[in-house]
């Protein structure tokens, strides 16, 4: 479970009582938290927005436990079930950045151009690096 404590009165507020806390990601602005939940039909990735005090489903259900990570304050990458998707939370689109059975393990946006993304795909003892351009 994830809870926040208010410093003013030391009260605790539940943010995500159903979160699996080993798979957390906080966006670079500190405004959003991505976390994983598990239900009878699989795993899901949820995003909590602190200022709005709300959570929403971003991805799932997945057979294997997904790994969420933020590329920017509004772009979340989710690796799950051997593939990966980038979810643009503000604009509402998703794009596949690695296909089935590729098992990507590294994601890095280009600092000068956040639309460009480098994806690392393990190949034995090495990692192939692919670059791509994401929609706006």
C-alpha cells in the first residue's frame, strides 16, 4: 500500500491501498506515481496524480508483472509480457516501442529532443540500441 502523511497534522492519506510497492516510478516533476496492482486476471499499471488525488488505469491486464518507468512528466514506458509501450498521459496516445518477445530493458529519451527515444534490447552478452521518433 502507498500512503502520504500530511506534515501539518500528521494525518495519513491512502493513495494506492492495492499497490505492489516493489514496482514504483515517480515522474521527474514529482506530480505522478506509477505503480502495479494484481487482480485475478493479471497485473495492471496505474498512475496516481497527487494534485488531483486520483488514480487511473494506464495498462493491463498483463500475464507477467510489468515494469513502469517515466521518460518525462507525462510519458510512461511500460515493459510487460515481452514488449513495451510508451503511454503519453496528457495527449492520451500509446505507441509500441518493442515488439513481442524482445524483452527491452533500457529506455532513454534524447535530452535535446524528447520525441526521440533510445531502446536497449539485450542480445546475449551485448545490448542492441535502437532509436525511434515518437508522436508529439
